[in-house]
C-alpha cells in the first residue's frame, strides 16, 4: 500500500504540474504542445483513477475481512474509511449524472412548453426519469452500506 500511495501522490503531482503549465502558457498549448505531453497527461490521469479504484477495493476487502469486536465497538481504520468513501461514490456519481441530465432535459422542456403548453405532462415525466438516476445511486449506496 505504501508504494501505491507514493505512485498516487506522484500521479497527482504530475497532473497538477501539467495543469499549471497549461494555465501559464495557454497560447502554446494550442499549437506547440508536444504530442507526448498530451498522451502523458491522459495516461497519468488513467493511472490515477485506477490507483484510487485499487485503494477503494483494498479498503473494502480489509473491512470485510476484519473481525467484529466483542463489545460491539469498531475502530475506524483506513480500510473502513476507504470503504465508506467507496460506498458514497455511487450516490455522488449518480447525482452528478442526474444533474447533467436534468439540466439538458429541463432546458429542452422549457423550450417545448413555450411553444406547446399541452406537452407539460410529458416533459414532467422526462424530468422524473432523469431525476430517478440519483435515486438509483442512493439505493445502491444503502445496499452497500448494509454490507459493512
């Protein structure tokens, strides 16, 4: 886990430094940015995401393998903390997805209602379907929380 922590820290630092480079030199990024730098940033970001996923999976495995205390009190370990973060991720990602869906469906609904007010009911159904994505993420998180 120490090596994984070091690699994730180095990856985050690489992403941060490349972002600062693109911020400081915005004109050169359009025309003169080397191809290897763009590929390097993409690979670095991919490795960072894979490393975070490995941390979360390792944390969930550690929590599942831990024995419950005799007095019922459990200590919050690194594994439990990572498992709780992993359990919260479905809700977070689903909520972001629902927000994106509701923004596009909502703006289209307002445009349709301005032209044809009789389609108000249909647009509410589409908005409800888009909002249901967040509820699915919440249900998944509750089901995962029951596993700890």
